[in-house]
C-alpha cells in the first residue's frame, strides 16, 4: 500500500476544513488532493448550503482562508480550490451559459454587454472561459461589490 504523504499545505487545508465542519456541526466527508496546479478540497454530504452560503459567498470566504492557511509564510504558492457538493461546477455552468448568451448578443448587435455583478472568482471563470473566443474581448468594470464583467466586440 503506497499512500502518498500529504504536503504541509494540503494538511493545513484539511485541518482547517475539519475544524469548520466540526464547529458548524455538519456531517461532511472531506477530500483533499494536490497536483501541479494547486490544492483541491471537496466537501461532500447532506445540507451543505450553510457552507456554500448565499451566491457562494461562504464557500468563497472559506477558499480564501484555505489559501492563506495553506501557504502562510511561503513564497512559492499554488491555487487552492474549495468546493462543496459540486457547487463550483454547477455555478460555472450557469456562468458559461450567461457568457455564451452575451457573446451571441455582442456578435449580433456589435454592442457591448455587461453581465450581472459577480465576485472575483466568478469573473475569472468567465474571463478564462471566453479567453479564446473570436470577435470579442472581456474586461471588468465598476467597484466591488458591483464590479461586473463586460463582453465587447474585439478591437480589429
């Protein structure tokens, strides 16, 4: 049996998530993995809405804390992703659908389309999703918490 030893960063993330789950009294399985891109943590169980929060605000805050805990005092840092019950994939699919609709509108009308306000994590999902699309460009505009992503015709 050759179990790979968990890195210190992954172990810190696991311990932090165990403490959060215990503190809020939720029964959740915690799976932590690591690759060259970063540390990935997934919480699975019933009634994880409390950990996800309204519009994902709680899971985003947990993810930010996990990043800070994982690499405190270290200069070499990787991305930390925390998910609960597949929330991030479901949310990304909705954001991509909205982005596709905005691209269609931009290409039909030639006018820029502003998406609804979203947090930095969600804006990055959309920027990356649309990065290689022909005929459009994306940029963020406004100030938090009303900062939003704009899909616009590409400068030719």
